C-alpha cells in the first residue's frame, strides 16, 4: 500500500518518471528474480549443513534426559 501511495505522489509531482517506473519495475523484478532463487537455495543448503553438524549434540542431549 505504501508503495502505491508513493507512486501516486510521484505521479502528481513528475508524471513521466512515474510512467517510466511502471515499465521499469517489472523488468528489474525479472532481472533480480534469479538472485532471490539462488538466495533461497543457499539458505536451504546452509540450514541443512547446520542441522547435520548439530544432530549429534541434539541426540546426546535427548539421551541425557532419558
């Protein structure tokens, strides 16, 4: 909602820039999309490695409670 209100303000102040932003925003979003996908994949891989490293500690702690 805030983005839309800022765009409306830009439309009032400088309408050619607001119209250009309407066309440029989807292109920038498409260019940045692969970086988001890589970020999600790297985050998942790091969480997997962290879980594998911490698994023995969790098992020992669980066995200590029993």
